[in-house]
C-alpha cells in the first residue's frame, strides 16, 4: 500500500465504482444507444462527460499542472465533503483546523460524524504550526488551512505552511479560494513535492461564477483517482461544463476584474478607517474586509434597513464587534460609504 492508501478508509479503497455508459465507451460513434437517453432535445439529451476532460485540460494548462491532478466538483464544497468521505472513518478519525475559518469544514465533519478539533488563532490571526501539530494524533487524517483565511482575510506565512507540509503525516488541505486576490503565491507549484497536499480553488470568487457551482481540487493523481471513484458519476452538468469552457477563455478579463477589486479594496480600506465607530480594518489579501466596530449588531441592522447586506461575524471566535464586508464595484462601495457617513453623524 502507498502512504496515501494507508490514510484512506479501507471500504473506499476496496470500492468498485459505478461504471456509467459514458465511462465504459469513450470513442467516436454516430449511433448512441448505450445509456437509455432520449434521441430528442439535442444536445441536452446526452449525459455529460463524467470526468470533464476538456475543462481539466484547459485548467491544467492555465495552472501548469497535469490534468490527472485536477478534480472538479459542484463548488469546492463538494471536494471538502469528499475529503471527509475518502479519508475519515466516522466516529473514529478526526480533523484539525484553525479557528475562526470557513464554516463548511466543521459542517462536513459533523455530517460525516468526524471529530473536529479547532485551534484558535492568536490576536494577530496567526498560528504556530507546532501548536497545530500538537493537537493531531494518529487518527488525524485532515488538517485545514484556509489561506487567505475567511473571515480574517490574511494569508499565512509560507514557511509556516511548509512546516506543516514537512511534519504532518495526514492530508494537508490548503483552501485557496481567495488566492487570486493575494499578494502571496499559491502552493500549486509545490504539489509535485507533496503527495499528501490537497489545494482547493474555486470559480466562485475571482472568476465571478458562484452561481454555476464549480470548484477545483488539485492533488497527486492517486488522490484524484479516488475522488473520481467516490463522486457522483455526472457531478458537473452539461450546462456548467459548457459555461466553464467559455469562462476559461476569459482569463485576461478575470485578471482585470481582480485588478479593479484590489483598487476598490484599497479605497474602501482607507475610507472605512476614517469612521470613528470603526476601531480596526484588518489588512486583507482577499475580496473582503474584516472591520471591527464599536457596535456590530447596531451597525449591521442600520445597514440592513438601508438595503445593504454585510456579514455579521460578531459571534465568531476572536471576531467580536466585527463585520465582514465584501468589496463590491465602485458604485456599491460608494453607496456603502455614504450610508456609513450618515450613520456616523
Ligand atoms: C467562498 C469559499 C469557498 C468556495 O466555495 P464554493 O463551494 O466553491 O462556492 C471555499 N472556501 C472558502 C474559504 C470560501 O470562502
């Protein structure tokens, strides 16, 4: 058994996956009578490519990887759930994560009956990798690092993440949902050196496509193969696959959107700092700002009454008084700042 196989659930390793008509025959043909599809309503009468080969080739080219290290899911959320289902034996194994962080890791752990161990960040929203490892044991299969982190907005020091890669024996998951907005590099380049590394990215943020539900996981081919065995056979529908091929041609456009949002983030950060009821605007490497205020609940309700919805993070560990504000377009940000100016009076 490989090192990766030893980390996987034995029933998953033994699993014979569902073999769909479209995965058994992949060649060229003119008469398709193998999948009980309707001959009417072309082109949506056909089941989509179960492994999304054309999309993965494009993504692989953009990211400088091999297509067999790419997994596509219905949002990164599908990949997060698969990590638990593939690696964690329910009521036996555990997962470790920093706190606060993205809420779906804990929800997926709970759904899968996997113990979830939270390690609070320090006042600077930073972690000590030695402390994180101290919480792990032989049953710790997953360690989640979201960088840039949601909701704190900071990217973690690469050397700390590297320490975890070198010393954690389970699967290290780096969630890079916001990496396109970060001043720091993605860990994608390190993928070939670390077979136990899984990197999550998504079309929901910089790519402006949250509505289509498309997320990516990058890992060694041994992990991706097993993800493909466990996922629903046609997890990415034909409409989404078509759309993905189109948006992947618009990389330049996406870069411009990111540039605009980075300029808007800087403007917004500067303006928010001026308000007397704002006690801190945390530095952000993402498309949102975490803002500490004197009375988060009152401010949240005020903005809501004005039709402006932000995220109240007041009740989250280390985030008392905090609102998380997504950076919008220039117009949206102007409306927000004008509303705040009136609140301040
Ligand atoms: C938004 C977000 C995602 C994206 O989830 P999707 O299911 O791809 O929309 C993943 N991780 C973090 C930390 C996020 O904030």
